[in-house]
């Protein structure tokens, strides 16, 4: 490599460092901002409500997920994210072997966070389809197939990744020269997310027809807006994030994976927490409006969860 090529290579690494770090910082700022903006709702709908599995899921996403996201974005999660952000560091006896341990494992937290939110979305669809076992079996089978595909891809990457710590003279950073099937990891996720979006849109269409044909009260319409049209927004937001990420990988290359690994968990953490708060707000609003109805008025309700169950 001549001097011009070497100079260009250093420029490319510098550009990669800068863009990845900016994306990581943006994801970290987004997480902190969302936490501060929704803290009053969290106190109202989580801390003041009876404890449930949903409350525990919320706290895991909000606090464990956000903490990991911040550490990932700030580069404080041991050497892996100093390396993953392509940040030049001082080589030590501890850092070089650690690179070989943490780089193959960095994809797993994102997948775990994503899986938790996907289970939440399936539960919501199960309720919206009036606890249809056929729909639940279909979603569960598809989810397990997707999980099996992702496990194969990530295990292959973790087992075959060829870690480097000095791609250029004097530039000590960590990465991998091989990615195995990691290029294809988004296809199973996008296929599953699109399926969930389709199911959500269909049940929304069916519920809308029932709503307008039955002349239900405003409180019922408000609950339908929370449970159906609000859900579509969340479902569509998740799949849109993965589509944008896939396009970015194809256009810019797998080396931009660090930015995607920041925005992916941030999107699922924020979306999952907002969905829980949104549903609890809708359940409480519907419960209050039902209690305020007079004795000679009847409010028709679909089978759904109470506020403490959401």
C-alpha cells in the first residue's frame, strides 16, 4: 500500500469513527430524552399500579435496556464498544484478548431486547383477535421459526468471526474481517414484523366495521383508537426501522453496523415502553368513562384486559 492509499485508508477510518460515534450519541440522547419526557406517566401507570408481569417487562426494558444502550453508545461497556465504535485506543494486554471475546457477543443484547418486544406485540394481537388460539399458534410458530433462524445466524457469527485489532499501522481498533450470514440477519425479522403489521391492520379494519355498525359510545371509540389504530403505529414503526437499517447496510456496508446496533435497541426500548404506557392509559380512560355512565345506560365492551393486566 503506497502513501496515497494509506492516507485514504486513514481518512475512511476517521470518517467511519465520526459517523458511527454521532449515531451512537444520537441514540443515547434519544433514550435519555424519552425517559425524562415519560417519567411522569411511568410514575402514574407503573409505580402507582398493582404489580404485574407487564410492569416487570416495562422496568426491564426501560432501565436495563436503557442502561445497556447508554453504555453501548458511550463506549463504556468494556472494550467491545471502544472497538465497535472504531475508536482508536491504547493497546494493553487486557484489551487485545477481550476483543476476541466481546466482538462475537455484541449482537446478542439487541436480539434479546427485540424478542421481548415481539412477544409483547404478539400478546396484544392475541387480545385484539379475542384470544384466538389459531392466530396465537400462527404467530408463535412464525416467531419460533424466526428465532431459530436468528440463533443460527448469530451463533455462526460468534463462532467464525475473525477479529482484528490493528487494521492499519498505529490504528488499534477492533472489528471482524468476516461476518458469515450476518448480512442476512434482517430478513427473518422483517418478514415476521411485516406479518404482525398485516395482522394488526386486518383486525383494525374488522373492529372499525363493527364499531361503526353498532353505534357505540365515545368511550368505546376512544378505547378502539388506543387498542387498534395506536397499535398499528407501533407495529409499523418497528418494521420501518428494520427496513431503513437494511437499506443502510446495503448502501454503506456492514461496517456501519455499530450505528444500527444503537438505533435498533433504542427503537424497541422506546416503542415497547410507550406501547405499555399507551395501553394502560387507554384501559384507565375506558374504565373511568364506564364508571361515570348512568344506571340506565349500557356500555358495550369487547373482552379486553383491565388496567392492571395491561
